[in-house]
């Protein structure tokens, strides 16, 4: 084998190893709001007001009316090539009358930032995910006790079949007095909400270079 052929086979081997490594590598990346995204609560009783809280539902006797929470994370497609699973995790502090509750997760379909009840973005009529629990807050904010499977939604954001405008959480039946108020993280005062994604990472530039060199070598070999 000539020296040129040996170099070609070396490059091809490195490319194959890199492809195998990318295909088998699975990483878990935790996005904690709000450093990687936004959490915004809106209330029907204050149509021009919104705050940075995790609050879902309606509580009879309180002046807030119906509360919904909008959540948006960063560019997930910059980190993941494919998604195996994705879970929205949160901790509940005050489960007022929420001995049982059903929460719907809707895909947001238009941009938003400082949203209020009166300026809510559009969202899908059919929930992208649903979550039901009979055990809510225990006044302990040291862990994330609740987890919603939103794999299909996050996968669509990563593969480009849907634009990542985030999600909206609302009570399934907003006429029932069932209120869920999330914890606030110690130290920074932000809601204890995070997105845990498991998937195949986007290849590093060096890996892409090796793949390109490997492809060129294969083309040159076929032309011999």
C-alpha cells in the first residue's frame, strides 16, 4: 500500500470512529430558568400585569382570578441533534385546595417576552402534554417532585418541525378552585423550574471536519 493510500485509510478510520462516537454519545443537559429561559405568570384579574412566578389554576376567594404560566427555554437545537427524552420538572410550595389537579401543557405558537393576560401569545388548542397528580405541595422546596413528559414537543423544536416559542401551562378546567403555586429557588428568588433533556449532542467542529475528510477520501478511492 502506497503512502498516499495509507493516509487516506487513516483519515477514513478516524472519520468512522468519530461517527460511531457521535451516534452512541448521549448527554443530559439541565436548563434551569430563568438563566436559560423565561418564566412568566399572568392572571385574569390583572389583565395588564404579569410576574416572574410559577402559578397555575384558580383559587376561590383570591383576587388573582385564573393564573397561567408561560415558560420558554433557549436554543435547544444548538446543543442537541436528536432528543431521546425531555421532562419539565418543578416543585410546588403552596397547593391551595390542590389535593388533585390536572395541568395541560400547550405549545406556544407566536413570540412573547413580557407577557400579560391581555397580551398572551397564541397557543395550540390541543394540549401537547397533560399531567395529573393527587399529591402536590409539601411545603418542602428542596427537590423537584413533579415531572411532565414533553418529549414530543422538545423533539419538534430540535428537529425543526416546530418553532420554539415555549409552552404555556394552564389548569385543565379553569372553573374549578384548584391552585398550584411553585417554589422559588433559594438565593436567586426565581421559580424552581427546569427542563431535563437526554439526547444526542450536536457534533463538534473537529468531528465534522473528520467526516468531511473521510467522505473526500472515499470519493477519491472510488475514482481510482
